[in-house]
């Protein structure tokens, strides 16, 4: 496990919520582990050490920066 922060962030996103706002339990914990590895790979491919992340907010900011850079590169080209 690379980072507990990444694991918790992924678990929250995968778990979802029911109509009354209560967290739904995960049916497959291996799915969280797989998504955690994918997230760590994405971070490493963008030059970020996943072990250096200290908070969930920092992780969200990094993800937003990666997505913004990705959108910027896909919008360029011949039109």
C-alpha cells in the first residue's frame, strides 16, 4: 500500500452514497486496491511521488492540475 490517503480517497469515491446520504459498504475491496494502484501510476507518470502526499486536499488539487493539463493538451491541434 503506497499511501493511506490515496486508499481512503479512492474508497470514498467507489463506495458512493445511498438516497439518505449513508455510505454504502464496498462489495469488492480488491477494486479499491486496483484503483489505488492506477491512481499511484497516474501520479508517478506525472512526476509526483504518491508517498509525499500529506492530505486529501493536496491529492484533490494534484488530480485537478493533472486533469486541467490533460484537457489543455487535448484541445490543441488542427481545427
